[in-house]
């Protein structure tokens, strides 16, 4: 198997051809669970894809065409842009495009007239559905129909693709010329001249395709300046019964009308085109059917079908999961950012007083406080609330003691050399100073005790504040954890709901597809039944026609045997004799005298001149008084127009009206 190429969510399995839009591949659509389905994928030509406006128009038109439903129109699955390239994915069917069939027909597998008419009727069905559609106030037509746009399946179905593509190219002359030059052989004159296509452009292209199916060669070879009538008269069928079989006259007339350069002279609609084809099918000379086309495809492409079946079996066994694009789950919704917590204000506490410590805030609701930063290390710690004085009381007291001691030392020093009278005063002063220093020492000890108490209060405040921050951090961590759990639960719930929706949508799609397939099967059965009924009616009509011909022939043979003046039965005469002159019988005197009445029926032999040459009594009166004889005498006096058979005057026996004899009262 050739190396596979990944293209977005598709795997390109093999290139199967190209058309005016781009290269066509058979591709695998891959999901996260593996292979979803096989599709046809068209990668748009780079020369077209670089025109953004054209691509946007094309994508819009494809969305419209995707809504047109017909068993003979290839369904559009999707379109868009992947890996920098535009693409179209559409319905995959096992078969070949009509261009490939034309190539194979030249290799000894010609299309018969029956098969050509069947393919034509299916293409007409697709065009009739498309032309009648009106979606989002937009119409649908093909405009650039060519053999590569017609797919013949191995089972005898026909699919048409690439609707509305030509319309998109109208405002873009450069891209239009580049795309349509690949199929210009089948373009109508107005489209080649750059005018917008219409429904009659599709009829023109279909006439050329019909000619190609019948003869195996293009209608135009080098130039379009040809005599259409002469071209058709000189053409022969690709699969004739005899060596010189011409195109049947009704089909030749239809092709001539389709390929008329003037759109006004073509069929005005596909419906009238179809009616002309139906009239040919009703003649009974042709028997197109799905089976015939399927038999042809299996005969012409036997080796390809076997190879493709084997290849598709291998692909079904492949592991496409390695090509799947795993879609990450949606990112959880982020909670709104909390505002930054302002740093607590610094509370200054006077040195001699211990600050009042607030009660711990652990019992307060967490939601009532602003959220702290995520990490405790990043939380700005507040000041401890104590401001040091420039000099401590201990230092002051120490300085005073030093000064006092120094003064005492000087007094002692000077007292040794001073007179004794000064010693007593100095000693008294020293004792007073010592007492004073003792009081200052006690005061200093009290101040130190107060300072220690203040430090304890400060430490307690610090511990309470830290406990508050820890409690807030724990509350925040718990709230974040709960919020994350709720988010994960919501994500899981939505994923489960989406999964259920996807499964429901898939079931609905499968049911819709099943309904569509059933409808298509019923439609095919109805069409086949209608064709069978039409064929039966045509056969019955043909039988009656042959019986009429046989009867006419028999009469002609009999006419050749009839002689002038020949006696024939009244029933076999073409023209019955008519009474020209009649005669009422004379009432016999004896019967009148006796008062006898009655009825008499007489048959006369009318000669070729209209005279009565013989008379016979068919129903007598039963009387003995001359009623029968009177009636026969009157009958001999009748005159007639002669009877005719096969244009010749003949003799016939003719029953006269009843003679009624009624006696007077």
C-alpha cells in the first residue's frame, strides 16, 4: 500500500482523478475513536485557493448545495481550510466517473443505446431537482457540466457533483479561465464568452455528453464551426447492431436541439428535455435499467473492482487512531482574580503602655475578609507596634549613677585634703545621694519590668496576628480547593452532556440516513416499476398495432379475391345496401273479407345493381288467405343501393322490415 498522507482530520488514501475544482482523492475521515467514514475529498487548485474572495463565495455556495437532496446528486459533507489548503468533502461511492468510462469504452467496452439513455435519464433527474431548488433565496445549477462530474457506481446508480461552481467563477475572469479550460470541450458558447451560465447551459453540455455516450467520440474535435445536421447524419453508433447503424432519428433531433448555439432554440427546461426522452423510452424500442448499467460496470471494470475491494478490506483493518487529532478538553474556567490585600496599617504604641491586642479573627467569616496572596511568604508582615526611644531609661539611670559616683569620688578626694569640717557635710550629702540612687534604681527596675511586660504583650500580638494569617490562608486554600472541585465537576458534567448529545446526534444521523436509503430504494423500485409498466403498455400497444396490421393485410388479401357480382354475407360487406324504393303490399281481398291479419318477414337477394333478383319467405304469417304472397310481391318491387366489398359491388341477402297486415274494424 502506498504511503498515506495526513491532511487535517483526513487521511488521503489515493488520488482518483481531477476536475475543474482541483485534485480528487479517496480519503478517510478520522475521529478520536478511529475511522469515521470514507469520503471523496477535493483539494482546491492553488491557483484558485489564493483568491480569498472566490473561496469565500465557493464555501457559501457549497453550504447551499449541501441542502439539495436527490439520489442522483452527490451529497456535500463539508468544506473549509486545513493546513493552508481549501478542500471539499463529499459522498463516496464505489464507481468511476464518466470520463474514465469513455476511456474504457474505447478498449472494447462500448456503451449501448439502452445504457446511454439510462445514464441520461438519471443526470436529467439530478438537474431537474437542482434547477427546481430555491434555498436561502439562491438557485442551484451546474453551469460547467462535464463527464468528470458524473459518477457511475458499480451498482448501476448515477451521481452528479460540483453544482454552482461555475457561478462562483463569474466575477473572477482569470481564475474562471484557468479552471474551465480543463473542460472547455463541454462548455456552452455563452459560458465560453464569459457570460453567466443558466439552466440552458446545462442542457447544452448534456447534449454533448449524450452524443459522446452514443458514438464514443467528442462532438467537436478541432473547431465548433461545423454543420450540426451534417455531423449528426454522418455519425454512427459506438455499439451498432449493423455496421452502418446511424443515431436514431429522435435522438439525433434531441441532440441537435440541445447543442444549438442560440440558447433560445434549445429546450427551455430540463423537464421538457426529460419529456422528449420519455417519449422515446415509451416506444418500447429500448429497455434501460439499473441492472443493465451495473452489469456493464462489472464487466468493464472487473479487475479494478477486485483490486479496490481488497484494498478497502485492508483499509478497514487499519489502525487510524495514530492519525486522529486528539482534541484537548476545554480549559477550566478561571476564577476571577482577587484584589490584592492591602498591608495592614502600622499601629504605634507608646513606650510606657502595652498595646491592646484584638481577639483572633479565626471565628470571623472568611468571605468577609479580602483574600490574602497565594503564598504566606509574599504576605507583607505588619509592624510590631513599638517605637524605640532615642535613649533607654536604663542608660539614663546608669549615666546618673556614674555622675553621682564620680561626684562622690571627687568629694572624698577633696575631703581628704580639706578641712575636717567639710567631711561631715560631704558624708551627709553622700548618704543622701545614695538614697536617691537607690530610689532611681528601684524606678529603673520597675521600668525594666514594664518593658518586659510590653515585650510579652508584643509577642502575644505577633502570635495572634500570625494565627489570624494562618487561619485566613487555610480558609483560602480550602475555598480554592472547593472551587477547583466544583469547576472539575462542572467540566465533567458538560463533557458527559456533550457526549450524550453527540451520541444522540449520531443516532439521529444514522436514522435519517436509514430513512434516506429506504426512500431511495423505494424511489428506485417505483421508477423501475414505472418503466416496467411503461414497457408493458408499449408492448400492448405494439401488439394491437400488429393485430391491426394483420387485419388490414387479411382484408387486403380478401379484397384481392372478391369478384364483381359475387354473393357475400351481409356481415362481411364493407358497405351495406340501403333502400332506395319501397312498396307497401296489397291486402288480399279474401283475407280482408274474412278479417284475417298477421305479420310477414321477407328476405331479398339484392344484386350488384341494387335490384331484387330473388325473394324468400323468412317468417310466414300462418294464414291461407294470400298474406305471404302479397308480401313477397311487394318485396320484388324494392330498389337498393348495391352492397360494396373491397371496393367491388356484390350480392347480399337483406332482411326487409316486417310487413304488418291489420284488417279494418
